[in-house]
C-alpha cells in the first residue's frame, strides 16, 4: 500500500463514526445475505430415521423441496413443515431444528390473536402486515434486496458515468458540447411517468427495474469525472505521455483516471443511499418491485394505509432511517479520507 493510501486509511479509521458505521452496516448486510437461514418457514435441519435433511439450505440454493412422502406422508408435494400432521410424523422418528424466526417473507400466519395487521407478540416480534405476514422476516429480506439493488445500480451507473465523463472531458470541443446538450435533454425527461407507462406493458421485476433506473442514474458522476479530465488533460505528465507515443485510451485510463477516481470515490456512498431511497419511493408508490416482494417501501405504504397499526410505519421508517444514516456516516468518513487537507 502506497504512503498516501496509508494516510487515507489512517484518516478514515480516525473518524470513529464512519468506521463503526461501516462495521455495523457490513454486519447487517452480511447477516441479511443469509436471510433464509434466519427467517424461514422451513427448518434448518431435519433428522428422520437416521438421515439428515437441510430444507432451508435447499431452498436457499434453489434446489427442489423434500416431498411429504419422504417422511411417511400421503402426498408427493413439498412437505409443509409447519403443518401439525407433518411435524408429528417427523417427531415420531426424529427431530427438527428451526431458524430463530419461523416465517419467510411470504409466509402467512393463520393463527393470529386478532385480525391482520396483528399487534406484536412473542410469535411475531414486530407484528404482522395486513396480509398476516411476519414484519421482521419482511424487514430482513427487504433490507437485503434494497442494498443489493443499490449496489448493483451504483456499480453499473458508475462505470457508465465514468466512461461518459472521461470521453466528454478528455476530448472536449464538439464532443463535450454534444454530451452536454444530450444530458440536458435526457435529464429533463419525466422518469416517473416513463416508468408508469412502461409498467403498463411489462410486469416490473428486479432486473427490469434496474435497467430503467440505470437509464437515468448514470449521469450522477459525469460532471465530477468531466471536470477532472478537463483539468488533467493539460498537465505536464499527460503531455509527456502523449509525446512518448501513448494513445488516447492509455493516457485516459492510466494517467488521468486514477486522479479522477479520488473525487469519484467520495460520491459512491451517497449515490448508493440515493439508489436505495429511489427504490423505496417507487415501491411506496406501487411502481417498484412486483407485488408481494419484500420491500421497505411497500411496508411504509402499509403503515400509511393502516394507521391503526402504527408498528408497521414506525418499524419500516426506523430500519430505513438506520440504513441511510449509516451510509451517510460512511460517506463522510470516505470524503474526509480523500480530502487532500487531511493527507499532508
């Protein structure tokens, strides 16, 4: 590691709020990646007649479920482990180890103490939504899908934005003018209206929604990268590289881009938080992920529609606020780490 990167790391570690926010966010995201092992309506381990089965793990990797006939049942369909008949068959010749939360994001609790949305109980820690689904399970799965969506969108939009800004700033002239006019027109298009129109033709899903958002989010980094390339193309070492016969692509990505990435890195946590907020807003309006998908925005919409169940809105808002606050604190730490005034 170079001395300047060592100083940047030292500055970031000195920012205790950003450092611990990174740790907390990383732990929460890592745990959410194994949501099927934390909240699932299938047991982690089933011991039956001396054989071990792993239904939750099979579900996690996409393998077909274990049929009920495997445990002495009557149907060849996948075993419903929460059913008392199947559970009794397994208990006669073995045992089951359940995850901490015995509900998946789409599992409906038919034994509620009151009408849905049901208030918090020992069975449903944060209550249920208006369809009887466990709120904690939907929060865990919703946290994962929102962060994954934000990371993928940030990654691809950053690549496109960096390339567009590099070409625009390095060549300048008519190329710069053309890109500037194109971005003015493109950024002025009504994104939400286009999404509503397209949603009437195609059922939205994760990748379709990602593609639509990518069409507009790539412009976030263009201005920063363009400014760095406009400044860097006339530096002495860049002129020397051209004089030695290096082509434009090598000059752009070997000599100017590393300097542009310093400013770009400071924006990435904020772009990630913006991507998560956009997905949440679209889900809240009903134009995001397909109905039934675990989503923080959909839970916020349920809190708005069910004012007599305040735990829905409060829980979703608290998780979303924690998620975005951690990203902002991480972004502040990264910004300070790349600030030249802290690296002297």
